[in-house]
C-alpha cells in the first residue's frame, strides 16, 4: 500500500526526463538525481542518532526504574535537540601541547565513513540508495577507516592517558573486526552474492509454510554466525560490555577526553550511527531484510526493515545495562581465543553444508 | 583530453620517484618503510591500469595486485616488529644510530 | 567533448593532484606521525583510483588491508616508539641531494618511455563487477601462488610474534 520504492523511482525518472528535455546531457541528469538521493541519505544519517540518543536515555531510564528526560518537550522528545544546541555553543578547547591539525581532523575522520556506510543498506523494496555488488565488503572496508580517526584522536590530545586510550581503542576495534568479517562469510557462501539487497531478497519465502527462510533459522550455522556478528558489532561500536576505551568511570573519558563541544558531539554521532549500521546489517544479512509476515499489503517493506532494525538497536541498548564491563586483557582473550576459532569453525561447517546441499 | 593509459602510468612513475627519494633520504626507519609502501602502491596502480586498458575482459592484473598487497602487508608486519625490537635495544629509530657492526 | 569523457578526466586530475601532494608530505614532513596520516590519505586516494578503473574488489581490498590493517600497525609502532611531544629535528640524512637526483632520473626515464610506447590507448568497456572473476582466477589459474602466499603470511606471522616477544620478563 505505502510501498515507497516504486513511487520514488518513478519520481526520479520524471525529474530526469524533465531535466533532459531542457537540454542537460543524460549524465548530468543522472548526477542531479543521485545528488538529491545523497542529500536525503546525509539528512537521515544526521537525524537517526538524535532519535537513538533519546531512545537510549529513555530505555536506560526505564530499565533503572526512573523516568529519564521529561522536561524538554512532551515526554522529553526535544532533549537531544537541546543537547545538540548546547554542544554547538560550547567553547572549543585545543590543548597547547597537541598537534593542532590532528586534533581538528580526528572527529572528521571518525564521522565521515559512517555517512558512506549507509549507502548499500536495503531499506525496502527498491529503496537501496546504491545497490553495490560488493556491499558487504564495502561497509567493512569503510568502517575500518574510522579506526584511524581513533588513533589520531589519541595522539592529537597531547596527554599520555588519551594516547593509551586511543591505542587500546584501536587495538579493540582492529581485533574484533576479524570475527565480524569471518562470521559473515557463511552468509556469502550460501547466497553467492555480496550485495545486501540480493541477500535480503534471497531470504524471502517460507519453509513448510511457517518458518521464514531467514539465515538465522539455518540449523547451527545461522545461530553461531548471528551471535558472533552481534557480539563483535557490540565490541566494534565501543558499547558496554566492551567500552573500556570510553569508560566513564575508568580512564576519564579515554581518547576523547580533550574534545569539547561540537567535536565531542561528532564522536557520539559516529557511535550511534555505527550502532544503526550494524543493526541494519544484521537485519539484512540474518533476519531477512524487509521480509514481513503480513500478506505484503498492509505493512510496507521499509516499515518492516526499520522495525527489525530498531529491535536490534534495542538489543544493543539492553546489553549496556545487563552485562558488566570486560577488563582489557580479558576482552582481547575473548576475541582471539574464543570468537575467532568459532567463526573459522563456522566457515568449515558452512562449507560442508553447502557441499551437501548443492 | 580523454583519459588514457599513459596518464595513469605517468602518475605511478611520479609516485615511484617520490618513494625512491623517501627511501634514500629519510633518517627515520619508519619513514623508509612508509616510502616503500608508496612504491608498492605505484606498482599496483600500474598493474591495474594495464589490466583495465589492454585486457579489459580478464582480471589477471587485479589478481596480481591482490598478491602484491598481501606480500606488502607481510613485509610491513615483519619490518615493524623489527623496528620495535630495535627500539627496545637502542631506544632510537634513526638509521645513523644503527652502526654497531660498522668497520 | 561531452560530459561522459570530461567527468573521468576531471576526477582523475583531482585525485592525481591530491595523491602527489600527500606523497610529498609523506617524504618531507618533520613529524613522522603526520607522514603516516598523509600516507593513509594517499592509500585512500589510490583506492579511489582503483575504483575509477573499474576494479571494485581490489579497491575495497586496498582500504581493508592497507588502511585498516597496515597503517594501523604502523601508527601503533610510531606511537609506541617516539617520545610523544618531541618536536623533531630534521628527518633527511646527508645524502638527500643525491637521492633526489637519482629519483628524478628514474622518474624522467620512466615517463619518457611510457609516453613513447603507450600513448593513445583508450578504454571503451563498461565496468562489470569483478568479484566472481577474481574468485575463479585465484582458485583456478592462480591457485599455486595463492597457496604460496598463505605460507608466506604464516611465516610473517611467526616472525612478527617472535620479534615482538620480550625475553627480559619471565613468560
């Protein structure tokens, strides 16, 4: 009923033909249409963390038997906006002994990749901003660039504690990238494509009429892969129980101690946007993307996708107040001695299963 | 000026030259390692350019470039752990301090 | 000349200028950390050049391996082996002039040869996704180098761990 995909593609085609009729070459019209789509995606990436920050504060509050933000706007909805305005007006302090250029560029290097990561995500039928053939690999490669920003932030702060925080944070990010990437390999082996839209489409349908054909329902491989991807994503986004780099009670604030005002806001924007990207990837790869239970008429596919993504985000928020923080060496031990062997074993199981089935 | 093969080859030649200058004239071992990485990348640009312009239907150049990347990674890792071992011993990373076997 | 021929040329010119500027920062900067960050930027621009030439898998691999792997290790080693706030003395040694002349000679020789032999070759194909072809190649015709490279990586891993171990403390 409200399927946005066909409506939007028809709108863009009308725009392109109107522009071509006025003398612009075909490539120029295509660039114009893509620029508008890029603008919409950038707007979405800027707004989603605001919603997530509010959701986190409310969910944390309800789990702790209190109410959370209630003053600003009805039920505190405008709280994030007020926080953002406050952070913009704060004084921008650059420490004297630090490297100025590194200090200024570090938040940019952390935030810029997350805008790009939103491009291959399948938001619904016909609602993929860019249907890349290397979608999965692309997202992993681009999120690796943010780690450089963490190191720049640690160095550019000019004190030893921030540098140590940056080193620890980067070590954690690099270590947990490996089980994360390896846990997705069984999905690629079964579906034969790296395009997130293709993987989501291949999970439509039902077995025996009831069980959806989502990857998480595959006998052993699906569950192990999903769990490893979930745990590694929680570690990749520096959320508790893996948030030693930014632990508020441990290392002052880790690598972003010396950043104030808008730069601090940018680090948090990046963290929440990465939470959304990881949830969306988990939904597209393991939970069927925009597959829905209704008769494809009442609830549109993009609403299913957003609903499932927000369920995954709720899982991320839930973990924060359930598990205690892991110590740094146990964190590394957990990655290298538990997650990595299991993800490699999972690839072996998946290979065996592919061989037997096909 | 349509994009042609020799544009990419000139770019990689300039990059290679900058890498050679870095290798020959930096005092810091890490600076030398970084210049070696520049030279590897110049070679990779060459490989991919030849693949794209002369043999568009095959991917041998890209496969070879992946091997170059992997071997560069292996070499960088071993080189950097050597640098750490050197730093632990003589507390410096400058090449003129590495002359214990001299004469 | 229409837009379809102009756009790749403009993009290539911008990327080439940025790449050469970043490479010059790598070899001339006084702070080795700034050189490393400039090198990271240069590697990202090279990934963009690969994507411009239609090699999408290799571009993503370049970002993943070089930027997300090698440069992080290099930044780690830089941060662990420098006195952090020492404003550095000069970074070039005594033979920099001869090095520059030699590099200039090599570059000019290469450029002259390339212009002479490979001038005027254009590309007219549409870019196709390459992952499946590369997979078939690596496990088909190039399987022996593939296995050999995995042994090289194993040797590098063992070597790095061995050099990184500290024998002064009891294990």
